[in-house]
């Protein structure tokens, strides 16, 4: 059931990292490196342990999803066979062929919906774990850059060619393990995926506005009790 962190969660997390991709910055940088934050998050101790905890906590749902998925796939295969059978007839009955194709599509959509509902608690727990890691990823990146004396860090996808020794993903993992050794898998009531990152980004923007001379900080809107991140 192990799942790599979704790109969406970490894409939000990278917004809190100071922009370092501008062309002038690249030209002036003395030490450049690359790091894959998705890989770093997935390799972290926090994610590894949390994944194991989720597998245990939601074993019943995982087993149900797998079992039901096999049953639904078998039912879909029957409908596909009927469609193929209809398509081989000469002459073809277009109405019957279209109905058979629609039956397959409807069954697939219904199966996805049903399996999604079964797996919803699992996905929500994973999203909460990802969110907690995403909130602290910026700190890990900065600490790794400081430790390696790097002043410009790029995503590997943005690099055409490089040597292996410029990849500091492992250093980001090390710092992430230090900063955030564990995370909670107990999803708070009312939690929505990405909520912690959104709250953190809002805090950063509010702090930036407060730091500007002559700026009066806006009164915080009531949000209730925010989930805690260790």
C-alpha cells in the first residue's frame, strides 16, 4: 500500500521556498545543486513509519478495497467480452454495440466511485501525513543547502545534464529526519487535504506584510482549532 507522495501536496509545499529559479540568480550562483523533494519526502522516516501505521490501522479497508476491486474488475471483464462479441458481428448492430460500450463505461465509473469511497479514509490519512511533511520541507531544504554550502537549488527536471555529486536529495532526507522524525496519522475532524500547507503559507504572507513599513496586519479570521504538527 506504500504510496509515493502526490505531486499536488509537494507542489504546494515548494511555494513556501524562496524563488531561486530566476536567470540572474543562476548566473550569480557560486554553488548549484539539485534535489528531488518528492523523493526526499517519500524516503523520510516520518513517511515510512506513517505508511506502516496506516497499513495497520486501515487494514480492513485496504483488504476490502482490494477484494472488491477484483470482483468489480471481473464484472467489467464480462461486459468487455460482451462488447467485443457485439463488435465482431456482421452486420453490426450499432445500437447494441453502443449500448454495450456504454455499459462498460458506466460500470468502470461506478467501480471507481465505490472503490474511492472505501479508500477515502486511507487517502485522507495519507494526505494528512503528506501535509505535515510538506509544511516542514522548506526548513529541511534550507538546512541541507546551508550544510552543503549551496546557494542555488534546482529541481532535477529543470536540469539538462549534471554530475551525480550535485544531487543533495539524501541531505534533504537527513535534515527532514532531524526536523520531523515522526508525524501523526490520526486525521483531525474536519481536516481537508492541503489545509496545513495553506495555513502555513498564509502565516508566511501575513508575516511578510507585517514586516513591511507602514503596513497594518489584518485581523485573523476565526478558523477554529488548527491541526497540530509535530
